[in-house]
């Protein structure tokens, strides 16, 4: 397994729309293993392939306390979305920035697993938030895009300043 480099906002590559995976093969399983290693090391509770500059529809998530419940979603699709709730979100591509985002409270998602089999999952709470956040990445959307232009400008300045200070 290898740790992958995570692209930082506002890199334009984060705005690429990911293509569906044509075949779940050894290459995709290696990508999943590398993404899981990268997510656990970061540490994060989710990671989309877009964030590691691979523009195919692959997501890994582990919202468990014990960090022992890896979930993999290949070609995910939200079949149903109900209610709305506000949750504080962060993003490994936007380090140090957290803000409140409104999303559907409960979702039903279908996807392929690492064997290429279709499954359907009902999700709520943090898992539902995380799945929606990661599917947004695959669509070329970052959570800060939901914030006001003023907040977005402040975040870009903060990240640029941080980059200057660490170079
Ligand atoms: O997509 C990402 O960048 C991962 C992101 C997922 C996420 C977090 C919170 C709400 C929605 C989506 C993160 O994992 S940010 C880091 C984080 O939240 C966390 C890290 C370690 C332990 C617990 C949480
Ligand atoms: Zn993110």
C-alpha cells in the first residue's frame, strides 16, 4: 500500500468531474487500499479519489470510533434524500477550515463494492453527511463552495498565507 498526495483547495483539479469506473479490477482495488491508508493516516473519516488526483468515482469512508469499519463506494448514486440537517464539516483538502453546512438528513445510496457487486445503504447522521460530502468531491464540488463569497475569499487568503509561511 502507498500513501497518496492530497490536493489542496483551491487547486483547479478539485473541480474535475470524476468518470464512472468501467470495471472493478485489481487497479481499482489497489486504489481503494491506497486511499484507505491515506485517509487513516491523514487522519480523516472519508476521502474521494478526486482528492488524490484520480478522476474516477471511488470513495472510502470510516466514521466508526474504532477506525475499523471501512466502507467503499464505487460509482455511488443517491437514490433518495429526505429532511435537512446542519453539520460542522471539515475537508482534508481544506486543512484547518470547518464550517456548518446544510445537507439531507437521511439518504439511500447505491454503489458497487470491491467485488463489483451492487449494494444499497440507508444512512443518517455523520455517515449521511460524509457520503454527501464525498459524492460532491466526485462531482467537482468542495464544501466551501456552499459558503458566501466573502467566506471563500477569507479561506483562500488564510490558506495562501499558511502556504507562504510553511515554504
Ligand atoms: O473529504 C474529506 O476531505 C474528508 C473529511 C470528511 C468529512 C468530515 C466532516 C464532515 C463531512 C465530511 C474529513 O475527514 S475532515 C477530518 C475529520 O473530520 C476528522 C478527522 C479525524 C477524526 C475525526 C474527524
Ligand atoms: Zn473533503
